[in-house]
């Protein structure tokens, strides 16, 4: 696990994720021309009752699932 500190919605928080999830979140943020902090803030706003780490993992899974579901000619 890697722990990082971030500022989300004006408050500091720390988030522990596996290195593979950090790498995927960085890739997703880059694909969206966004910062990692902005992406995690977006996930935070939409997470409901889930804890932030779980919401981040599910966001990565959702992104990868949607990306792989697209036909090859549309990429």
C-alpha cells in the first residue's frame, strides 16, 4: 500500500491504495487532462456512503471496464 496526502474540497486527507491503483488513477487523470487531485475530488463527490479508497478502486474498475467494452474501431 502507498499512502498519499491530498487536498480535497479544501481539506487535507490521506488515502492508501495499492501502487497499481495509483498508477491507474494517474493514467485516468492524464487521459482526462485533469490533475490527480481533481479526479479524486470528483470521485469523492460521487462516492456516497463508500469510503474513499473503495470508491477510487471502483472508479478505476469502471473506467477500465468501459474502455475495454468499446469496439476497437472507436478507440
